[in-house]
C-alpha cells in the first residue's frame, strides 16, 4: 500500500479514477454499440433490447456481491501486508463465481422468457427481447469471473491491465456488431440476435485475455488450482460484506422493472426512449462513478492501517469531486438533452421520451453523486448494510406511488420521473445521516482508543 500524505490523496484518487473511468466507459460501450446498430431496426427492436438489457442489473446485483466483498477484503489484507490471506480470499471468491455462473445459466435459459411476458407491451417487442437475451446471457455470465478478477487486482492496487483488456474487447465488439447485426460484408443480418452474440463473443475474448494476463504477469495473486476446497468462513466473509451492495443493485433491477412494467401500458417507443435515456445517463455518470469507486480502495487501506484522518480526507475530497462533476453534467443536460440521443434513433417519439426523461432526472444528479460517495465509504469501513437501507427506502418511496398511479386512468409518463427525482433527494439525506453515524462509530471512537493516556503530573 502506498503511504499517502494528506496532500497526495486527491492526486492518487484521480490517478486511480481515470483508468477506472475509461474501463467503465468501455464496459458501457458494449451496450451502447448494440443500441446504435439496433436503433436502425426500429423502436420495437430498440425496446426489446432495452428491456432485456434491464436484466443486466440483476446480474450486476450478483456480481456486485463478489466485487465489493472480494475487492474490499483483499484491500484490507494488502493493507496489512498479508499476501496469503489476500490469495485465499480471491480463491474463495472465484469458487463462488463458478457456482453462480452455472446456476444462473440454467435459470436464465429455462425461465428467462417468462420475465418478458410481463414486461413488454406487445408480441413483437417480447420476441425481440427474448432473442437478444438468450444470446446476450453468456456475456452476462462471464461477468462473474471477470468481476472477481478485476476486484482482486483493484484491491491489490492494479487497475490499468484490466482496463486495457476491456478496451481490446470492446474494439472487437465494435467490429462484430455491424457484421452480425446488419450483415456488413456477409449479407447475413442477424438483427437483435447478432447484437447479443457480438457482446458474448467479446466477453469471451476478455476472459481469455484476463486469464493469460494472470498466468503470465501477476505475481502477488495467483489463480486457484484444482485442489481448492470451499472455506465456509471466508465465503461468508465475502458474501456478508458484499451482500448489501448486491442488494443495492437488486433494488435497482426492481426499480427498473417497475418502470418497464408501468411503461408497458404505452407504445413500444416509450420503453425504447426510457432504455436509451438510462444508458446515456449511465455514460454521463461514468466520471463520477469512477471517482466514487476508486475511493473505497484508498480509504479501506488507510482504515486497515489505522490512519483514520486520511479516511476522513478521502471522504471529503470524494464528496467535493462527485458533486462538482454532477453539477457540470446537470447544466449540460438542462441546455439541450435531446442532442445526446440523435445518433441512436431517428424516431421523434423515442427521442422525445428519452430527452424528457433526462431533462427531469438531471435535477437529481448532485444528490445521486453524493449517494455514490456514501456507498463507497460504507464499503471502505467494512459495513455496507446502511447503503442498502438507504437504497431500499428510495425504492419503497418510489415503487408504491408509481404502482398506484399506473392503475389510474389519467396516468402519464412524466409522473414517473417526478417521483424518481424526489426519492433520490430522500435517499441522499438518509445516506448522509447513516454515514455520519458509521464514521463516528468506526473512526472517531477508534482514533480515541489509539490516543495515549494523558500524563498525570
């Protein structure tokens, strides 16, 4: 672990955030490339792909458990200079990843089509969503192994190699997408099936490159061998720490599902516009999320080393950076939101829904940025349950009124966005109060215990 002085925390935070932002942007491009070429197929295909893409958040909920559990615990072990423990935690995380890959492959292929029967507005959209999902599912399943590997490396302070591998994989995806979706050079256009296949082939290439890198370049960490046996204690450590963060993504999946269900009462263009708006919003959030995701590694290592003042500094600088970046993004969206969507669709109704969505939700960007920061600090302190409580409160405050409104005869799409904005502010306040309590408990009290007793005269 680098011995950071207070003045170097911001520099190290940005240094870690930049490659993470690039890597996250590249990962998001997997889906944006699909949207670009699928958009040319019409609103129905775009709605189907967007609908199926919402399942991404379900898989993300599962991989996030491993991402946070493995990454944070490995960072703690590295901070204590315990190489054996770092490898043991990584190996057990890979064991969990292998089990999840097999289990959810069966679940997805057997029951996946049932989900879209409830979420799509018509038969054509349902067919497009199902076709895309079945071919996109391998890419989702490969995320288990890729996530654990990236998390372990990040916990050990290694970020750039994973980013470079992601860059190569997305270049392959960009090459394959027009060939498989539109039939460039082959004359055999696969449509939405080609979109899913392109992403899956690219994810497989990323896995192959990652394994090669680990075998040939990594010394501090090692891949598990065939003699690996489940270690109940460490498995529970990883799951218990990562479960609340995974729960956050699960609630995000449920949040998205409620919106898609409510929009199924309208034309396919409504779901297409919402799906497009969400993906563009995710791209805009990447710099902020990179800063927020880089902070836990720095704060966790300093927390494990007993340097509590540096944990406080990391929190303060991260909060400032995320809120400033979100303010800039808010202003950009308020100027003209519609120009973000022109490359992805030429249908006015799709662009109108997407631009209206972004015009409303940009008003919650700043509190959302703080929520990312608070979630990262909960990870660093080793207690991610408060972040789950905060997200759960937002989901309840949003889902209950929206489900009720969807049953009213005068229900309008804009009502969804109003409740979305309002509930993010509530979540930010709850996150602030819970984090202040956690930091007082973990930092202030621990720092007081480390202080030498007063000298009596």
